[in-house]
């Protein structure tokens, strides 16, 4: 039987939508998509979802695929209200959708933190779309704004007219960051002093080389390809993204996009197919940076060797259009580079990413809290330090990734702690307490 509060939330969405003149069939689909997106990863949710929304269980997967996008963007019907300037209707509908997202967790008999967190993300995305006033949605906490889901390609299934495309076309294009802005972003990262110094030196070397060339002077051959070594969560991907932007700002790359991949994205199951798969990845990165995580996994077998050979040819054919950054553990990456003479000649610079200190990890946690309008209590910070100290500092230590996971867990646990508080105060919504962090870190 459908939970009573979920039934009420569905009824609220339908009532508000009817008052706003939205088509009932489109509203029904949108509500079902929102709930499916919240519980997309909940095992066995399709049956309760189908019962609650009068749908076929077989339609859950497609609805969830559409609904996932609402963790970072407004629904099409809400977008149509906003575009039409119907602010009050949009606020009421956004509040109703936020309530539905919160109650959709009832589709899971034992709601997981991931499900609770997803509900918060969806609620926040809809409320942010209309800049809600304080007190508009009692009982719905203010959550951290989530990152855009990787590879999200959801397509709206509603038939309601929208003006989203027109609004997007009228929006000013945000200018790409300049070289000084990118260097400032690099310098603002927590820790990584030696890494920053090396990136600064590499940037200046390339910049001066460009100036020499412009003045007709001889220019030494400088390899732009890099090797990043270090444990997970030490900032390799973040710095790689900045490097891509820096190379673009210098005029060395046209687009400056970062394409991340690993062995699975380059190696196929049959001889001959790997070259095609690797070539496709390279094509998507042309004009920017190809970041190969755990690149050492390519060494040691025929399939990996085929990928390396294809990559080396592409690096030569697109020497002015492609930069490759290979990343992984120090020892394994040394063996990878020495496994092929072509790799040794092309990767002349290695940048080592050390593990973060305890103080740096606490600073990263505080930064995540500040960015998302949360304030950790002293007890929360003490608990965080205890968890960090208890985690073995061996190969594979999670570093910033560990801290980000703990932050997301704290946000979700805070939401669950406040679930019965109908009108939480601003302090309630911001404060993270010690018991919002787990007692221990579960092994991966």
C-alpha cells in the first residue's frame, strides 16, 4: 500500500498543477518521473512506484532515466511556468515537486542515504529554479547543489509547451576563464604546493616558447604531455581540468575540454577493435586534453599494447591538437612509461601528487561545507579528525575523495535527522553535527 504522505504529496502536485492550468496527463508523467529519479537505484522500487502512480512496472527504468536529470535541472513543466513569467504558479509547483521528491523515499522500505540525498538534490534544483522565499516549503531542508550527473542525456517526455530553448538562446554566453583566472583557481586549491609550482613552471615555459616563436627566435621542442602520479583523491583530475583550460588560454589548444577515460574506455574484447575504440576516444579529446586514469593497466597484454600503439600514433598525428595526461600510482606508472620507448620520449614531465595532511583534509571538508551553506560544529570536526586518523594511510588512501564522501553522508544524515521537523530554523538547516558523520568508515 502506498504511504499516506506520498499519496498526499502526489495529490498536492496534481492540485497545484490543475490550479496553474497544466495538462493533467503531462503532470502525471512528470510526477512519476520525479519519483522514479529519486529511487532510480533502489532495488524493488518499480512495483511500489507503479502502484503509487498508476503506471506499469516496466516503465520504471525509462522514467528513472528522465527523472535523474531533475537532480540538477528544473522539470519541463516548471520551466514553462518560469519562462511564461508566472512566478507564483511556478513557486507553488516547485514546492509541490520538492515535497513529492522528499516523500518519494517512502518507495524504499528502508531508505538509503543515497536515496535521501537524491531527494534533496531534486528538491533543491526545483526550488532554485524559482528563487523561493523563506518559509515557502516547510519541512524541505536546503541541500547542497549537486554536480551535473556525468553523461546525463535525459529527454523530456511531457507534451507541455515550454520556452526553455528561447530562454537559453537569450541567456548571455559565459566567457571562458582567462589565464590569470585559471592560475588563481590553481593557487586556491588546498595544499599541493609542489604541484602548483610545477604547473606554474610548465605554463611559463610554454608561454615564453610562444613569445620566442612570435619573434622569430628558435624554440626548443617542449613536450606538453604529462604524467600525474599519486593516490586517489589527491587532485589529479581537478588539476588536469585546469591544465586543459590553461593550454587553451595560452592558445595551444582550440577547445580545452577534458575527456577522462581508463583502460575500459580504450580496450575492446577482440583484436582490431581496440584500435577503433581508442581512436574514438582520441577524436572526442582532440582540441583538448585526454586524461587516462590508471594508465598502467594498459601495459602487459596485447590489447593494451594495441591501445598504446594507437594512442602514440594519434599523439604524433595530432601533436598540435591533443594533450595526453596519464595518471596512476607512482611505481606502476614508472613501469608503464618504460614499457614502450614511444611513451618515454613523449612524456617528459612527471608531477607527483602527495597525500593530503590531516589539516588539509579538514580544510577541504570545511570548504565543501562553506560552498554549500553548511556549518560544521566543533564536535563534527572532531569526529571528522577521528575518522581520518583511523583510516590506514596505505596505497589507495582516499584523500579528498574520502572527505567528499563523508561530507555527502553528513548532508544526507542531517536531512534524515530533520525529517520530522516541519519548520527547521536556518541554523538547523546549516548545522552539521557530530552524529551526522558515521561512527566509522565502511571498507570499500
